[in-house]
């Protein structure tokens, strides 16, 4: 049975972790515990005062325990965004 | 590609490990296992707020406490080579056993059933086999 995540492989995804951070990158692989390989990744840091700040990070293994949401990014739409103009409250961490 | 294969490939490379409590550990990966437990050498530990630092010659981190690992970009290209070599090995083995199999299968008559038992007895009189 497929987990449904295999269709995301080699696509740009957005991952929200349980500490409220947002990682964007290419999904290169995953396993049964949703550990994730994210290539050419960056973090988007949201704030209400300045625009979205992008922090280049590179190759990551994110442990499945911390993954809250994985979403497929529409690259064409994403490229049209002007992140410098987007202001938003940062996410809180997950409350267990 | 599996995350743990990538981690295995990253052995002897520098990496940054962030724990769930926010502490980060910078060091060279010595070894890892299937639970993501890892051994680091020449480690610099940074506190959650990034204001305190500790140096230690080595440390062992329980996999379940890890949030993420940041590894050098070039490591992902090295994994591809490794899996390619492994697959080549598997293919060879497959070809060999397929060549051998049909004859043996026929003689032993497969699993269970009357014909199978008879065939097995005739061709293989070892008492251990029964």
C-alpha cells in the first residue's frame, strides 16, 4: 500500500514541523516513520513587521516525529509570490 | 532513497544535529544505526538560545531526541552510487538462481501434495528430509 507520499518524491514540498517552522525543498525520499530527505531546502521565517525571510539550508534529514504537515508546492504559483511583501504571524509549536 | 541510507552514507562527514529541545550538535558522524542513534566526534554543542557552547571529543545521541540533521549537499550524490552497486549485485544473483532453479524444482516436485512427496522420496532418500 502506498502512503500517498511517493507521488511527492522529486517535487517541491513545504513541511511544517511541530515546532512551527516551515521548510521548503525537494523531497528526495522518506520511510515508514515519515523521516524525510529534503534537498536544496530553505526555511521561511514569517514575521508581522518585516516580510518573509528565506534562510538557505541545503540538504536535510527531518525526523518523522517532528513532521506535522507535508504539502505539495505549485512552483509556478510560488515563484509569482512576492515574499518580501507577505507579513504573517509565526506559527506556534504543536501543543501535545 | 531512504533517509537512513543517506545518513549511513554521511558517515565521516561533518553535520549539524538539532535536538527536539533546541540544542544543536556540530560534529563528524562516526556511526549510526537503524534507530537513528548516532555517534559524533569533535563536537560543539550549542544551547537552545545560542549563547552557551560546550566542546567535547565525542558524544552519543539517542535517535528519538533528534529534530533534524543538516548534512553536506554532496552526500546525496554519493548515495546514488552505493545503491547502483548494490542493485548490480542483486541482479547477478537473480540471474544465477533462475538458471539453477527449474531443474531442481521439477525434481523435488514442489511443496506438499501426493505427487510432490513421491517425487521427493525417489530423488532424495536422505531421512533428514522427511
